[in-house]
């Protein structure tokens, strides 16, 4: 019997007070969003699509820094990191490091 990951996520998110930083990546880009699950709203987002180096570690780091700056402007200081079952290496780690450098706390 397969476990539906969305049912598991619903159980985890039930009762969470903090906002969620979600990472999505492809071969060409990395996208990060800060989501308020209680209201179902995306508050802040950043992407590396417009970057000329869209799919590498440096652009992921700069995307994290950009996301952190936008979060500070929106008075967001603390989130929890949802890496969407991606391993915490390479671009995902670089994005998290960039967000931490700009002031976000996980």
C-alpha cells in the first residue's frame, strides 16, 4: 500500500504556526516560495529563471539572497524549510545558505 505524500504533509502542517519555505528545482532553474499554509497564500517568491546562469549553484545562492531580502521587506524572519524530498546538497543547500545569509532563520 503506497502512502500518499499529500496526506502526510497535511498531518505535518496541521498546527504549524510558522511559514513554509518551499523549494522546487528543475534542470534549468530553481524556485523558492514562502507560503502561509493557514490562509493558502504565497507571500514571497524568487526564481533563477531570469538569471543567465539559471541552473547552477551560484544562481541558486543569489536566488536565496533575493528571497531573504524580499522576506525582510515583508517582515518575515522565521520559516521552516520544505525541500520537497530533494537531497540537501548542491543547489538546494546553496539556496538555503543564501537565505540564511540575508537574515532568514530556519
